[in-house]
C-alpha cells in the first residue's frame, strides 16, 4: 500500500515508489536524492507538521509538508 511521506509517523521507514510534481520542484527533489528506490526514515516533525526531517541516503534532509506530499512510499517489507 502506497502512503505519502507527509502521512508517515515519526520512526516509520519506507521505500520511495514514485515522486510527483513538475518542473523545478520535481528536479529539486531528485537533486536532493529523493528518487524511486531510496529508503526514507522519518526522524522528526515540527509541532504543526511542517517541516519534516528525514534520513535518506545517509544524510538528514528537511522537507516542507507540500514537498513531502509529492513523495509516495511503500512501508511494507522495509525494516
């Protein structure tokens, strides 16, 4: 079952299946390493849910909630 990154709870891990968006925004996400096949661990959420801090490809990355809503992950089968 696919789930958007902004719907994840702190401590959840998932495998990126697809990244939506167009143009500059999509390119920016790809440049930051947010690409299909990468494993993402949700480390922190701000009190109002924006921004989110994730670990991806061995580094910490902060994403806006609007950016995180474009990333679809599969949390099944990921330890």
